[in-house]
C-alpha cells in the first residue's frame, strides 16, 4: 500500500480554511553499521587537532543527527557541511559512508558526531517497503537514539507534499515523542543566516500568512530557535565567498547542536531502536569501552605534543615519550576497529532476525493505518 503525499492525505482538521498557493509566501543507499575508522598510522598521525576557536562537539559524545525532507531540499549538501567533508555524494557510490537500504550514515573519526541521511522518505509517494526499510535501518543505525531530528526544507514555498511528509514522519512513523528533538533546517537562506533578528521576524510573518508554516511552528513548540538557517552554496557553483558562507552555516549548526540540552532532552528512541540495542548490548558496551580508551589516549598524546612544542630544551625525552604515546594510540585504534567490526556483525544478524523483522513490519503497518 502506497502512502501518497497529496492534499487528501493531510488530516482534514488541518485543511479547513487553507489559503490557496497564491497566498503562500515564497521562501543517498541505507545506514552504516560502524564508523569509517580504517586509518593507516600515517592517517592517524594527522587525526584532526581542533583549533581552540573552532566550535566542536565533544569527542566520543556520538551526537546523532537524523535528516529527512523532500527530495531537492539539500540534505546531501547539508550532511557534507556537518561532516566537514564530501561524505554524502549525490550518486550511490561513496567511500565516506557505508549503507544498508534506506539510510546513509557518517560518523566522525573522533566519535563526536553521527549524521544519518534518510533515503526514500523524500519521494512524493512512499510504498510500504520503504517505510519498513526506514524503520529498520534507522533503528540499526541509531541504537543510542537520535539527538536532533532535522526536517530539511528549502527557503521556498511549502508544498502539501512537504507538510504531509513532516506530519507522517513525526506524528505517525516515529510518534510525537520525537518532537522534543525536532529542528527545522532551512536551506538557501543567506539573509536569515546573517541576521537572527530578521530570521525571527520572517518566522513570525510566515506563521501569520501560511497555515503550513504555522503547523511546523507548533510542532517545534513555538520556539523560533528550533529553526536553523544555512547558506550552503556548492563549491562548483561559481558564487562569491563560498568558503565564508559555508563556514558561517556550519558554525550556526554546531552552535545549536552544542547548546542542545542533552541532559534535559535525552536522545529520542523508539521501541524498534530499543529492541535492536538490547540485541547487541554486549557488543555496544565493548565499542564504548574501546572508544573511551582510544579517546583518552589520543587526548593525552595531543597534550604531550603540545607540551613538547613549548619545551624545546627537553626535546629528546619528550620525543621518545611521544613515540610511545603514538604506539599506544595505534593499538587502541585497532582495538576499537575490532570492537566496531563485532558490532557490525551483530547488527547484521539483528537485521535478519525474524522477531525483529516482525516488529518492524508491525510498526510500519500501524504508522500507515494511523496516517490513513
């Protein structure tokens, strides 16, 4: 059974008194199961040392972002912006992420950030197989839950398809509990990225003029700061000041994610995610232990190198210590990779588990029936 995102599929209560379109203002294959940590010793030596003035999520925090939205909203480019590299390609082949069927997953080398890009949920019509695949693959990609569920929309007229998709995903597919973690990311929005005051004024205008936008505003608790604005031109677009605009956009996103009150609003989770987590609990704990050990040793190595640079008179002694630290970091990295491989194998077994498949199919059917 297909899920057509057209006007008749939107709850009738929302369609009463809907203005016409003339009244409306204008405004990539499935999840990875482990992080891409196949680094050589030379690559590990160049493990990014964060600049003091650069906003960054804490290493090891695994802040998880799930992006969804209609095709053409700019999700892949947004994912690349968050990752700081070309992690999400427009085609099917990319070495930066590994996939299942309906989610692409990027994980930062320092385990600070996980970005999930949903595939298929942006199509105009979704068949039941896509719903099943989405529930299954998100659950396998986010066993720790989702911190920021990001609806990505262009700075353009909001269509019936877009609002219906948002309603379906948040209120029917994952359930209203995810709304505390919901953010709206508006792409192609240079003016409002540059001025938060103008952005808030724009939000107020849209709430007054557009029933679709008003419903989105209600979903985020009438909080204008749950709207994030980015200006992310393609590097080959030929537009001016591309690097500066991308840097400003990434800063806006990282600021919001860093300030997200994780202690008050825990990661959103779902019964299917919780089932997947229970089935791989042993392997997940081993990954967490190995990741913590690696992060501690790597931080200690960076601190030692910083001190060595400031104490030239003891260079020989510090150099020897740095080499030992480097060896310890490499051993910890190999242990982490081994643990992640075990987790990957365990998750693949869960994917084919009959009970897990039945629960996923049941949740997909219930979502479709509730949506009507």
